[in-house]
């Protein structure tokens, strides 16, 4: 079968590799349709990650996300997976039998798959599960730690919109921060009620008043940099910053030591370190719950342009002005259109 393999740090190539023909225990074989390219896919290809960070693939196949149809079940896999469309994230569990995801067929543990509704267009979920499980794991952790409301700093990102959808479903108050008016309109269409535009003249004052009113003491931060520095000075006492990304670039975070008196906590967040992902029973429950709400528009992958496998280097270089990301189409999905 055709597969995109990693040939060196930052380098990939299209090649022929053996197709998985009999599902290993606890695994499913998936006929892949498409793979959305997230930052994690590029991180895997770069090779600049600590040992054990990613679940490796046989034949050194690239990719951690994708969508496709389950065509075979291994021993111990629930029957409900057979014949269903699934969105996948191959780093959720460890396995020595992983094949894919940037390939015509993939073999993955079933605990790396969320079942899509029958009426869903699978091409809407080509890179969704990594964003959804990150938001879900963070939501579970912050609520377990006693927080009653959430600030989303990267409001228009796929992960930020996923957190918005999860919080709306759970009736948790949210303050979403966006960069511009277009971002505000986009979140309003998703039902967001409390949206602030970064950089406006009275941004800090508005945020402080709203955060204290809504008791949003958990900050789900995918930006860092100057924005986080602004927020640290006005978040309510006892707030916790869950830092999972750095869209703010290399700008350092600056804050007054007075935040120490307010009991502000700053810590890194990774879905790999959550109880949701580390406990397989909790992970199975999380994936079931995600399948029940994934029809909400918040969880769709924002695709900017489709590419064939042969165009993988163009796909990796693709940049969209509106945040849309590249999608690779497996041969089975070529010409399907959107």
C-alpha cells in the first residue's frame, strides 16, 4: 500500500509498505480516507521530541491523525466499531503494532478511535480527535481540581472551539478571547456568550470584571506570551493557568510578583499526562462521550486545502490566512470533493 514515511529529521517520502492484513488483539484495521495536518504531525516528522513522546508506527509511517472506515476487528475489540467511520489520534495509547496514519490502511488500538455518527461527513473530522481529547482531558482535570469556569485564550483555534463545545454541553461558563471582529462573529455562531477581543483599549478591565462575575478561575491557554502576561495581572485570586500551547510565539511572559499573593498557579498541560488518557477505563468512557457530542459544529477540523499523497511536501508547507489547515487525501478519497 502507499504510505508517507519519515526518512529523516523533517523529511518524508511516498513509498510502498506492507498492508496490515490481520488485526492484532485490541486493534482495528482502518481504510483511511483523509488526514488533517496538525502541529503534532509536523512535530513527529521533525524528530525533535523526547523518547517515548509519540507512539511509533511500523515502517516509520508519518502522521498521528486521520479518519476512515473500520474494516476489521482484532480480538477483544467491541463489535460496535466494525463498519463505522472513526476519527483517530494514534498517540493516545502505546502499542508495538501500530501502522499509519498517513497510509492507505492503518492499524491502531481501538482506544485511539472515536466513532462518528452515521450522518457525519468524515472529511469534517480528519484531524479532530487530538483537539477534542486535549480539551476534554483539560476540562476533566480542571473541574476535578475545583474550577467552575474556563477562560479560553486561543478562542478561534480548533482546540479552543472544542473546549467551548465541551463547556457548553456541560453548562460551564466560558470567556473566549479572540484576535479580531471576525473571530468574535465565528464564535457567536457557535453560541459563545462572553467573547473579548485581545488588544482593545479596555480589554483588561472588561476581562477582570467578567472573570470575577463568572468565576472563571481556570485559564486554558494556547497562546502564552504578551496575552498571558496581561491576564496574569487581572485573573481572579486562586486561578490556575493550564498552558498547552504558544501561539504567541517567542515573546516571554512577564508578570508582577504580586500574583504570588493571589495564589495564581501556572503549569504545563499535556493530554498524555491526564487521568483521562493514562487510565484506559477513563479513556474508553471519554471516547464514548465524545462520540455522543461530536456532531456539534465545534468539533469539526478547519481544513484549508486538500492535497494528494504525492503532494505531501506542499501540504506540509501550506499556510492559510484564516487558520485553515492542509488535509491529505488517501487514494480512496481522491476526487470525492467537499
